[in-house]
């Protein structure tokens, strides 16, 4: 190994040569492994990847939060290939190669990986990266397109093309023809998120179904949805099981997004209140509640990193709390919440460090017990650790 960086608590290095391979080392499936930064664990046996992530979670809980779960939940896993239904490709014209690169960033994020295929994205996208690259390379505005985002519903796939200059008629026609040929709905983004619009009308509706709860959620091309559809259903089922609700309960769902947990919860409790910082997502969540005939789901827009103690939803009593915060965690809002009547908290986390910090607060300062915790492989072959924890008073 060759050292590449030093810090106070650890050093970093890169592998030069494997002298004796681990029994858990496997041959990576993707030809771009080692260069592309989209996934970094393909050389580790799939069954061992999730155990490595479980180790990371438990180590973080103990080291940062000074807590240990009473039970380690069985890991949740689904298909490890062709699962990514949402993502962002970087685009860069490289004159030295005389081509336009479309792909994820390399492990050195200054560069865009020269991809021909991607095995972790849904096949409709992953097997057409080269075609997408050729399309952009043929556009007059190719040097003014920095990124292309993709997102898939159950019945339609959208590509959103960010462009820094207006597109000419020839470029618009080429994009439209590509969309029709490959079955993509093409959206354009000339400025901010609010500028996104379909290249051609009528644009197909984007939505995904959660059959177990008879719920369908519609979304916009740049909205946040859980990347792994099959794992998402398992995650919702586990969260609702851990919450252990009854028909008379009122539940608070923080960082609720489109209502991914809120609407299934509404099928089994008296009332559920969802709070989210993005007003657009809140509007879509309300529309999704109406779409599914759920009058017992309320939604509020609020910045949960700021003081919310004067807001009406904060003063309402709740029996259960579910939260799914961003990587920064939920420290600010947990310190404000009147937790005295909440018997159970289910915390869905995308970063084990912030979960561990918040777990320490709930256990050592608010009188909860960390009953159980476990990992969920939302992003196979990556180092991303998604987890879920149950706290009980």
C-alpha cells in the first residue's frame, strides 16, 4: 500500500498490490470498478458487505453515542444490482479524448468517469450510458450541459438535462428523438429547480406504488425518493412494525418528504402529522394524501434545524415519533420536542455518526432505551450505511 494522507487519528493509503487475497474478496462485476466512484465495495462478497456496514453502525453507536442496542436487527437486503432508480450523472466535454463523458464522478472527484455501462442503476439507464454520451456529444450545446439527472417511477423514466445556455431547435429535436427512441421523458432545467419543465407535452406522470398499503405517490423529476424501490418497501414495513401503533394513535413523522412513511402510517392510525423543510415536497405530500383518500394525514412545512417551539404542530400531543433526517441528523429538533408522552421513537438514518450522536442524547438525557438497531442495504456496493433504530421510554 502507498500512503496518501495523514491525520491525527488515522492514515489513508491506496492499494498497490494484493499479495494474499481475503477469502471475502470477489471479482468486481463492473469493468469501471476502481476508477468510477459510484460504488467502491464490488470487490467484497455481497453477504459480507452488509456485515461490514453492520460493524460500522455498532462501532459508531458505541464510540460516539456510548450506547449499545439491546438487539441487533437482522439486516434488510434486496437485489444488489440494477436497483438505483434515481441519480445524477456529471457531464463533461473532454477535447483530448474528443468525446463527451457522461457518468458518475471518478474516485478522484475532479474527473468524470468514462462509463460505457453501470450495473447498479436500473438497466433502462445503466445499459444506455454510452448512448447518452453519444447524444450529448452531438449537441451544439454539449459544453454547456453540466449534469443529467435520472429518476424512475413505476411506469415512466425521466431525464432532466441541466443546460447553461438556451438550446437551439436542432438540440431540442435531438433530445426529443432520443427520448422517444429509448422511452424517456425529457425535462429541461435552464436555471434553478423551479425552472424544470418537460421538453414535450404531455409529460407522463411520475409515480410509484406501495401495494402493501394501497398507496401511490406522485413526484416531480428532481424530488427526493428512496433510491432502492424493493428495499424501500421492506424499510417501511420494518419501521411500522417497530412503531407498534394502534388505531387510536397520533403519530409525528419528521423529515417526511413526499409522505413515504406518512401515508402508509395513515392507513393504520387515527392521525399522522408529517413535517418537512421543502415546501414543494409538502405540497406534493398533501396532494398524495388527497390522491389516496387519506383525510387523516396533515402536512406542515418547517425548517427543522430552527426553533419550532411556537408552531401549532409542535404543541400537539403524539403517541409515537418517526423520523428520517438527512445526514446531519435530528439533534436540533429532538432537543425541542416535548417527548414526555412519546413511548416509542423509530429513527431511520442515512449516516451512522449522526444517529449515534442522537442516540446518545435520547438515552443519556431523555430517558430512552435503545431497544434495537440494524442496517438496511439501500445502496449495495457502496460505503453508504442506512440504518434503523427503536427507542423506547
